[in-house]
C-alpha cells in the first residue's frame, strides 16, 4: 500500500478517534495525546493488522487498550485534585443542554469501564455490534446482553434510582 493512501486512511479516522477518546477521558489535551499514541502504535504495528480486518475497529481496539492501560495506572496512583477549584469559570445559564450532557457524561463515569466503552462505541461512534465484538474480542451475543445491562444501569442512575448492587447489605 502506498504511503499516501495509508496516511489518508488514517487521517479519515482521526475525528472518530478523537470523539471516542474525549468521551473516555473528558479532557481535550488528554484525548489528543491518547489519539496520537494510538496512531503511533498503529503505524508501528501496521504489519500486525489482519488484511481482511477493517481499519476503524482495529484503531478503536488500540485506543481502548491504551485507555485501559492508562486507567489502571491512574487507579494505582490515586486521584489528582485541582488546587484551585475557583478557577473554573462555570457555565453560562443559557447552556442548559450542555449541563444536561455534562451530567449524563458524569453519570457514565459511574459505570464500570466495560459498560462505559460499550455505550460509547455503540451510542456515540455508531459502530455495529459485530464491529464492537471485534474491538472487545467478545461474541456478538455478549455485546448485546452487556449493552442491554449497561443501558438499564445508566437509565437507573440517570433516574436517580438506587440500584440493588449499590445498596449495602446489613
């Protein structure tokens, strides 16, 4: 494959990768770094890509694996707290839609990473169940059942319902 063709194919996927990365990390700079790491790894391991495999699911699998690695590293290091919370300028009152979206994304963070990834890949990136199954390396039926549970759990959290698995047993 010619280098120009490869560059064009990768470049066409960057907006999708950035959107998915931003949904995962919710920070533009961190998302851009994640996409850059993904593309670097894809180019370095281009020879490992199966010829019949589609480029987009392969790139999403790389990006997700990089995110999980960094997520585990952050979990081992603990959470970072901003020193000056007053530096946040806040949202203008007329941006209710942005606030609702932010709340939904915040609620999405309450889900386990596995469910969060499924919802983002299917709901935001509009990948097919078969593509998601290839990315996550699980059967299509498993994608459908996990997605159903993830949607149910997200819906319950957004409605403010206490989920049975979140209640303490006395």
